[in-house]
C-alpha cells in the first residue's frame, strides 16, 4: 500500500498534551508524521497519496479493555436474544419460537433473563414450563450478569446432573424448596456443568474461527481496533494467533489467561499449565500478557463480596456481606505465581470487599518482592471505598471501568435493589480515580452488555446519565469527567492499562496507524450527542477494515 497523508480534518491525537494536528502521514502501517501539513508532506516524501477528510473528525482507534469477543461473536451468530426486561411468560415465548427453528437434538442458547425472577425459576414448576417450551431440545439461558443459568431437563441430563449431584465449590445447583430436586437454575460455578455439555455439542475449531472473525468485524464497525479479552481460553488464544499469522486479524487482542477454576466452563488447560503455553499465542497483534482471576460474583445474586451488608431480605437475611472466592493467603500465592510467569492480573471485583482483598494481596507482594512494572487491574472498578482509591494509585493498579454497568439502566437498577443507598453513594468514583492518579480504562464487557458500542459508554462517563433516555436521573454527577478524558479512557489510558502504550492509543509518530474517521468531533459536540457518533471508517495498521 502506498504511503498516504490525511489532511483537512479535525484530528484529535488523544496524546498526553491533548494536541490536535493539521495532518498525519502513514507508511507501512505506521504513523510517520503528525503535525503541520508541510512537515507531514516532507516526512512522507514526494510519492504518496492524499486523503481529504473534508472537515470530518479523526481520533485513534478505540480500545475496549474488557471484552469477551468470542462470546460476543457466538451471541450474535448462534444465540436467541432475550431482553432483560422480558417477563417469565415472554422468556418462555422466546424459547418456544427458538425451538420451532432448531432441529431436534440441537441446543438452544440465549440470554439475558432478569435475575430478579430467580425465586420463580428455582422450582420444578418452572422447569416443567421450560421443558414444554423447548420441545425436548437442550436449553441454556444466561442471566443479565452472565454469572447464572436457567437450563432444562435435557441440558441437565447431557451434563450428568442428577438428584445426587453435589454443589461445586463457589457454585450452587438450584433445588426445589419442596423436594430438593434440581430445577435447572444454576448459580456461579455450577453453570460450568451445563456450559461444558453445550460447548462439546455445539462448537468446533471451524465454528470458533468463524465466531472470532465475526466478532472482530462487529468491533471494527464501532471503531474498535484493540481489545483486552477478559477471560481467554487456550482455544480462543490459539484461534486469534492463527488468524493473525494469516494476516486476517483486524484488531489487537490482549489475552487474559484463566488462572483458576471459574464460574464459566473454559475448555483446555488453565492456570500454570496455560501460562506455560503463552508464547505459542504471541504474535504481532496477539499479546498473552494477563491472567484472569474471579474474586467474587455479582451483587444481584448476593455473590459480590461487600464491606457493608446487603439490604436485609428473605434471601440474604441480616448482616450478609457475600464472600470472596479465596482467602488473602491463597490470593497472595496465586498473584505471586502469576507475576513469576511474567503476567499481570485482571481481577474481577464486583464488590468493594473483593477490591479490598485484591489490594491487600498486591500490597503483600510489594512488601515481600519489592516494586514491579506489572500493572494489575481491578475489573469493573465499580464499588470502591475511598481509602482504596488512594491505594490503587500507590500500588500502580488500574481501574478498569464498565460504564454500561452503572449509569442509570437495568444493571444499575438491579444493584440498587440489593445494596444500601449509603454504599452506592460512594460508588463508581471515576473523577476521584483521575484526581488520585489512578489509570482508568473503559470496557464494555460485551456480550454481558448487549453491545460493545463505546460511544454510549463515553457519553455515560461525561454525563453520568442514560444516553438512551429510558432511565431518568444521573448517577453521581459529581464524578463526571471531560469528553477528552472519556475519549482517553478508550484510547491512551486504555493502551497504558493493557500494556500497549508504545504501540497504540494516540496518533503519534511510530505508533500503529489505527484510527477512525467520524461524522463529528466528540470532544466539542454537545455532550448528549456523543452516543450518536457514527463511525464512517475504521483503519487498522494503516488498512481500511470498515466503511459505513
């Protein structure tokens, strides 16, 4: 491809200084000039093409620091979409419709049902309804958080679940209160049993490669050119590396290799066995640089570890705080092994108690092993005690944000039902993170969030309101940040968080030519228009990979 020059546009570099430039030049997939038109022309030499932006806006390709691209691709290609607002009868209707279009013996996959229906789903009567709706086909439906499942008798049979099957560690098999028989409702680690049966029956290497291609194509449509996959199996990493070696991967993928048994089924090796294989996956654009740890579950089911009690209820009782998946000594040892393997940790911490535990363990390591260049992450960074915000800065820990989880919406409403207002009043402290010097990074958690759309999340960071207008009010407007900082949360700051700051995140000389051309300037448009941003084209390593 011939070198080219981009001119006559609004070019936001998202660099540390917040510079805008008049032009930038690209050669061999890299940015070779960024500044005045004259200096860029000189750097490119006489033999180059010119792209006239015609006043359009340009910024770096976006980075999604919490993405499950393989699951997102599967959801879009193979699953039945069930909106989280669906009633019990409506969920059954979606299953009934899917069964009409699914051959006998094939699995019906879908989500996301409202976890607020848990009491009704955990009964033999509900299991019977699901069995009828599915017409004998195995069914696995996920809840809004992706941490829990509702499955039918055929799925439990395929998974080998009987009346005598014990609960796994950190998981619960739902049982009818009257007779103790399994109902098909699964919490946390119990989900792995039905997921494993579904995985083996449904997906092979060819399907997984199709899923990965499809997922990256969806991400490119939103201007995303890099992700951190938040829970990476051997097969996922292998597929990404294979595509990149063939020149067919249109995004950077930073892998988070699973460090221990998780709530989801992950085929293949995990932990040290998987870490030992990491260099097999390392390519130009695939970086297996993180390990994934689950320290707790989610607030909606009372599985998030909290410093203060949940609201008193029939389900939780009084003074219930949830719990972590491991103790401080266990986590400290695991983190030590992860650091020894040269990896940083991405730690799922939905509750402030889990974040406290994570920081305690990191502090233990720093006391024993001294400073480290490894930057660990608190994934979701939503419920944080102020004391721990300062510790995150001191310990060089990233606050990985999932804005779609906390501006007013169905997620936030479900959390408010189980946590006290006083707890939520100190939550989601994004402005405090920046003030304290904590690196922030934006992430969608797609497909837990139904879309990886970063523009909705950027507007949420700026307004603290629901960009769709469906849910009124603002969640802690005092924690709003500027449009430029919100953009950097998905560019420069995110690149720093995932360890690729030297490669991507800003339009600076030497970096990969990953950029997006937009219909308006996100930094200066009315803030309520940010979510309506349209990507006109996406460029990865200098190549156009999407055009609207």
